[in-house]
């Protein structure tokens, strides 16, 4: 039987079958890779909101899928049943490409994330389980710590699920910002009010950053890199700077409360010093080095003041710290740092400028 007769019978030339096999093999490998990335991402880099990464993957997956189908049509041109083959390839591609590039985004978002994690304490509002033939999935709904949603849905272990009481239990949720600016979950644990560490700095006594700011009647406005207009290196530095300032604020709230009640606070002063050293170790861009230096100078003076007070805790609340030369000098330096930031970033949105103000205001002892 010659080649022409084979083509008439719909078998096509041997070269055509090889081309189809190559295209199917490529899609099969992509599909398999997508499943591998999916399991990897689910275990190690679970996104808080998977739709964010999916939407960001579309501008890559859809054009590449169309390019693949275009070249597949050219490669198979002249083959019998071309239309049916292309429809089948298009359906296969519609699964393989989005699956692969979405899960690649999940893994890259977590694996390439070099920024410091953050801890959030959230109340459990509701919980439910979903049973399938071979397993049970446990989900909880908690208060959101962000501005986009009122609540967050998390998947937890069965052991943790059984220990939770909606309306009473709280979870300590550690997240990272993500290399693609999509927040992802590092860990979920029961929060019992004990001290815990984040980025090398301890939040003393279980007091959250929000609560520490609240004691000074200052609104806590986290720095949001996705809204800032500066270059990425400056976003990273400021995010780490403000995060360590937050920890210093938590420590000093506890220190000052203890000293006002005639208690020595050596351990918590060490936590304040640890936050200061974390800031010293940050890599600042050339434009932000002056801000880093001014903040460190202010914290050095605050540290010196706290140590002097700690040596004579009997002074208690009789000490007029707002008039102390070290406190006044540190306050002036923090105002200079704030003005430096405003001068560097006049184009920034009001939310970012409010973060500049509130962070340095809460760090100020006055």
C-alpha cells in the first residue's frame, strides 16, 4: 500500500504520526510537571489567595498556549483530520498550560521570596470539614489581617481543627509577602499567648503589634510594597525596617510598663536591642542609608535611656521621661527621619506616607 492510499484512508504519512506524538508528548510532560509543581506548592508554599497567582499567570499561559497551537497547526498542515487533531490539542492545552504556569507561579512566589515573614494573630470565626472517599479536609475561617477581605479561609490539620473553638480560639499565622506580591502561608499554629519569634525578634508576652500601637493611640498601618511606587530594593529595605521597628515598639511598650511599676526589665530591653541590631544589619540603598543611620542613632539614645532607668527602677512612674535629654534628642532624630522619607518620596500615596508617620511616631517615646 503506497503513501497516497494511506493518506486517503486517514492514516497519514509516518512523519505526520511522529509530529502528533511529539506534540502530545510535550503536552503530557507539561501536564505531569504541573501536577508535580501543584503538590510541591500545596505542601511548601500555599498561597493565601490562589486567585491572585492564577490571574498573574494568565498573561503568560494563554499567549504561550496560542503560540503552541499556532505552530502545531503549521507543523501538521496537510495532515488528514487536521481540524479534529487541533481541537483535541486545544482541549489538552487548555488544561496543561494553565495548570503548569499557575503552579509554577505558586512555587516561584514562595521559593524566590527573600523577605522576612510576618506573624498575625487571628480569631477563629468558623470551622468545617469536607469528607471525600479516602480523606477529610479541615477548613477554618478567621479574621483577616489585611484590607482586601474581612475573613480568610485556611486549611489546617485534623489535630489542630479538633482543638479549635470558634469565637474563642486564636491562631498564630505566619505569612510571607511573596516574590510575586502574593501572600503565602508558612505555618498555622494555635496561639496561646506565649512569646514567639518572628525574623529573629521576639514579641514579648504575646502582645501583638496592633495592640502595642493601640496603647499609644496610634493606628497601625502596615507597609504595603504592592502599593508603593519606589524601586523594588527600596521597598524591601523599608518593609524590613518597619517590621523591626514594630518589634522594637512591642518590646519597649512592655519595658516601659514594667519600669513604671518598679520592675527591672533586662530581658525585654535585650529584645529591644535585638531589634535595633536587626535594623543595623539591613542592606540599605544609597538613598536610604541616611534614614537608616538616623533611626539607629535615635534608637541608641532610647536604649541608653532605658538602661539608665532600668538601673534605678525604684523611680517608677515618678521619672519625667518626656523631658529627659536622651528622649528629646531621639525624638528630634525620628522627626528628621520622617522628613527625609517625605523628601525622598513625594510621589508616594497617602497610605504609604501614613505608614512613614505612624511607624516613627509610635517608636518615639514622646
